[in-house]
C-alpha cells in the first residue's frame, strides 16, 4: 500500500484534505491517525484569522457549500499548540499554507521549515492576491509560478501546490508550477458556487458565494486530474468528492499517486480508514500485490 510522492513516502495513498480534518486532534477519538497515509492540516496563515461571518456552511444536492474564509489559529500557534500532539504519531504531517501576498507565503513557509514534525507543505493558491485587486494566485500561470518559487526558496521540505479548478485550463497552471519547482500537485480545490434562499430572496451564505465540494464535483475532479497527469511528470494527488474506496480507485487508475478525502469526513468520521480497507480488499480480490500496479492504468 506504500506510495512515494517524490521524496515524501506514505504508508498508503489515503490522505485527509485541508480544512476538513482540523489539526488532526479533533478526529483522533474516531480515527487511528497512525493508519493514515498523511494528515493535511487546516490552512495556516501568518496571523490568526476569524474567517467569514455566518452563515457560512450549507448542504446542497450531492455536496456542500462553504465560505468559512480560511479561519485558523495562525502558524505560530499551530507550531506551539498543535504540532506537539501530531509528533506523537507515525504519520506524515502536511501543513497547508496560504497568504494574501508573496511575503506572507514566504514567512509562513520559513516558520514551518524550522518546525520539527512537518513533512511537507501544501500551498493553497486559490487565495486572493490583495496586491492584484483580489485576483486568485492560482488563476494566472505566472503568478502561480511565482508563489511556488517563493515557497521553494524558503523551505527544504517537499512542496505540493494545490490547484483551483476555477480556471480555463488547469493543465497550463499545473505546468507552470511544475516548472517553478513544485514537487507534487494536488487538485482540485472547491468549485465556486452559490445558493438562493426563496424566503428572503437573498443568499444562503452571508458571503453570497462559496466553495462547492462533495460527490457532485467528482466528475469534474476526475476530468481535471486526467488532464493534469498527462501534462506533468511530478506526482499528482486527486481530490474531489471521494466518499468510498471505489471513488479513490478511480483517481488512482487515472494516474493520481494518492488521494485526499475531504467533505466525506463530515458525514462519516471513519471514512478514511474505510477507504484504506476498501482499497486493500480491491487489490486482494483482483490478485494485485501492490497498489502502485494500478496507478495510471487507465485505458482511453
């Protein structure tokens, strides 16, 4: 079940998705963290952030909309208060980071590089670049590449760049961050959506728009992963609507080296372990000795 994401070695290909698993401790009563491939913690910013005002989460058909706004305790508090707990476990810890300027990305990466117990960084480039009038870092290949280089210059850890699907051609962004030094690429982040309250004729979310996740986005995620694995040589991590082992296996067959499970954690806190067991059962039933034997075996 072991897979390699470049220099990052995982005991299995099942990871948690940032923002859906807290800082790991929140799920420790329900999940044996030692059995996971990796824990990707809630996105970390330079300073603590309150996020957006409520209501900021709502259920939709086949998924959920969220406009939490990247609420978090800040990178310093994470290192001091959360990382000691995670160091007790034999599991890869991946810190998801974001900023509103290049300098913020730089400073967060530098702090985490010096912290014991972080095995890789995942760079969220779906954030608004405040110096560019709020345009997403991930929507422009040149800007995405510059963020990647900025982070790479500050860390010796493997750098995973997480792509936004809200672009015209995601493979172009993937190529840009690969050339800028990304060690791996994860996709997709949430799709932008919204919902209307018929009683008030206003938005259900205070922020009006939010990120759509859950089973509804899986076909889009599969398509984008397929496009990206054909265009880059670095490892790809598939994300989007994974609820079962069968869902995860679709991404692996397309060429993803690992997967992240997000929204499903809210519905079933045991889902990550169930997916791991389900993949093992599939391999046994098909007399496949190594999960790597099915990765990239898609037959168009």
